[in-house]
C-alpha cells in the first residue's frame, strides 16, 4: 500500500484529502491527515464575532465530520518531518512513512514578537486580535463596552493571512458605531507598515478613498517597535506614537512552529515552494499549499482552494511518473466587507493587479469587481455555506476557475 500523508487539517489539508480520495484507489493508496485540532473553524467568520454577528458555535464544526470516510485522521500534532527518510513523527512518538507528503500547516499569529503586546495588563485587556477563535471572542465584549475614544486597527508586518481582513475590521467598526449612534465619539485609525491602505496600487487607491469618506485616519509606514500598555500608545522605530484606548492588532504572522523546529522554512518559517507546480524545494515528493508556502500571492482560503485543484493534478502526475501538467498562476479573490451591508470584491494573480469588471461571468457578473455593492456583501455571507458544503469537499463552484479569467475584466 502506498501512502500519502497530509500535515494540517485546515482549509488546504481538508480540500486535498477530498480531492485525492476521489481520484485514487483506496486499495492502493492510504491517505492520512495529521492535526491535533478537534474543531475546524471557518476563519473568515472570526471577523464578524467581535461585532456580534456570529458566535463561535456558528462558525465551527468537528473536524471528524469534514473528512472523507476512506481517509484516516490522526488527531495529533506532528513534531518532526524527516525528508531524508520520508517520514514524520507525531507528538506521541508515532512514526509514519510516506510516498508523498503534503504540508498544509498554515500560518499562526505570534504576538510575542512585538515587545509589550503580551503584557498581562495589556493583552486581551486593551489590546486584542481577531485572528484566533479566543481573540475574536474576547474582543466581542470589549467592542460592546466601548463607549468612545481612540480605536486603533493595526497590522504589525506583512505578510499576514487575509491581508484585507484589517481593512474590513475598520470598515465594520465604522458601521457598528454608527448604528450604535456613537460614531462621533470614536476616533478610528488604521495603522499600517505599508505606504497605503493595501499592497496592490489599484486596490490601495479604492480602499484609501473609502477610508477618507468614512473619516478613518490612515497612518502609513508605521513599523511598530513597542506597545506601551501603561500609557496606551503604540510606538514606531522612527519615534512616531499613536494613542489608543482599544487596540485591535494583527500581530506578526509566521509559519507553523513545526517548520521552525525542523528548520524547513525561511526567516518567517514559510516554505520555499515552486510558485507554479507547488512542489517544495525541500524534496521532490514534498508539496505545499495554502498559507504555509512562500509564493507571491495572498495567503487566503481562495488561494488554497485554487491551489488544491492544481496540486491534485500535479500529484497525480508525480505518482504516475509524468511531467507536471498544471501550473498555478497565483489566482486569488477576496470579498471585502465595507460596512452599510455592502462589500467589494477583488480578483488578481501573480502578475495581474485587481481590476474593475465583473465576476465570475463577463458582463452579467453578477458580482462587480473593485466596487462597493450589496451583492458582494451577500456573496461574502453566502461563502460560509459554500465553504462547508462545496470548497472543503472539493466540489467545483460553477463558472469559477483555478486560473484567473481575463474576459469581462478591464485589463490594462
Ligand atoms: C480573520 C480572518 C479572516 C479571513 N477571511 C478570509 C476571506 O474572507 N477569504 C479568504 O479567502 N480567506 C480568508 N482568511 C484566510 C483563510 O482562512 C486562510 O488563508 C486559510 O484557512 C488557509 O488555509 P491553510 O490550510 O493554509 O491553513 P489553515 O486553514 O489555517 O490550517 C492549518 C492547519 O495546520 C495545522 N497545523 C499547524 N501545525 C501543525 C503541526 N505541527 N502538526 C499538525 N497540524 C498542524 C493547524 O492546526 C491547522 O488546522 C481569513 C483568515 C482570518 C484569520
């Protein structure tokens, strides 16, 4: 029996388990997924928890309910990858030999990287994250009790997963305080190390305009050196200071501790991966997808989804001894909640900036790109159902392809 081992049962790992179990004969191939999680969270839902739109119960499912029946789930963390001997070892000391290894161990927040952030009287007292279940849940009462003052939404350093999420947070905060009738008492700031609201020039302009319309201060090129929780200020290396009463930060993101411990990643513990084939540079029978890679596109669930289709074809080629037939173009698309029950949508890849036009079909859309619309907000809300029922189960979404389509878009 040949063996495929998948490390990580998050978005990318679960999708790969479904794709491969549909394509491979279970009498010839055993697929094992290794992860210590009990619950699988729909992470885009974390954004809505602090505003009381979702509870954690509404965005989680037991991981055992999400994997195909012919896939083995080893509910432990991996503590070692040994590429030389084609094996991994789990936290209980169990050793698994593989023919093909897929690493889908994602990224994690590391608040300890920012001096002062995790001080006992600061962390989750006045400074919060919304990138974890615990963080999002702790921020809910803090938002609810906030009666006015400086609310600072901040990101420490790029890359972060879902780079639009902090923008969405600040837009939703504007809408939340307007609905509560206290927007005039809240000074909203968006603080970023980038030179604008976003990385991509066209999107940066569109989001910058929205911030201006919403009276949100944008503080750019802010490289944080310290959180001074006692005086409630964040400080930058070039001695700028921003005062906060409530800080909502996206801490430094890094690859899994496993990658750090096995010394298999770059300085942020992301894995050097061929951007087109998704084969790792570690060894030819190791492949990577999702946030764990170092490829030059967003770290997003949509990316893991498109990559899973490409990677399935390439792994089938690999085990049949054929050259790789599929190539990933960096395709990403992200809904951006912009408040007022509206949203935006961006679609881009390694070489193509986000553009205007329509998605997924030319002219009829129905979703407009780089434009605020109620349809995009409804699309974002519908995504939770699509995630559980289609994406994770490797069912294709009509008209949406792994490669970015150019038709119907105003490509320049
Ligand atoms: C607030 C927020 C909002 C977001 N919004 C969007 C959005 O609107 N659209 C979008 O496309 N994306 C969004 N994302 C990003 C999306 O959730 C991730 O990009 C996606 O989940 C990445 O999938 P992954 O499989 O690479 O990692 P994950 O889904 O994070 O899974 C990684 C898995 O690896 C496991 N793991 C780690 N180390 C080990 C180990 N040593 N042994 C075994 N298992 C291990 C973890 O336990 C985890 O289960 C959002 C994320 C956040 C936090």
